């Protein structure tokens, strides 16, 4: 039987991750100021929270030159927010790809891959 953490536990886990990431971002610069305020999605599992993508994006991209941020904004708008329609519309429906519709297990695989890459990059 799979035990689903309560909403409060999910928030605690996300807050702990946020605090750890903030400490990493702050590094030798000292304390990092942040606000922990976002819409909570009680339906998705704790590790499927968009706030984690936002934290990661802010940490990596906020200091890029403006022209590079604009390129990334275009990528996010196209692939993540479908600003120009479905980016996978031209793909076969049975193709398993991150721009297509992922099953829950495929999404879990993608997130596990990303988590593993982050651990590797952080030397863990």
C-alpha cells in the first residue's frame, strides 16, 4: 500500500528543499532572502511541484545576460507554456517524449533522471 503524505508534510518537504536550495544559492554570500508564497496543488505528488522548477530556474538563469534570458523565455513559452499551441502536435501520438503527453510512470522517470543529474552536478 502506498502511503500518501499529508498536505502539511508535502509543504514541509518542499519548504525544506527550498531552504536547502536557498542556502546553496546564497553560498558564501551569506543569507538569502526569499518569499515562500505560491499556489499549492493538492492533487499532484509532492515531487511534482512547479515551485521546484521555479527555484531551479531562478538560481540558474537570473544572472544570465538579458539576450540569453530572452532565448530561454522563448523556450519556456514554447515548450512549457504552449504559447504557440501544442509543441508535440506534429509528433506521432504513441511517441514517448517529454513534449508529448506523458503517463504518470513516464513523468516519474523524467523527474528521476533530472534528480539524478542534479545530484551528479552537486557531487552527491
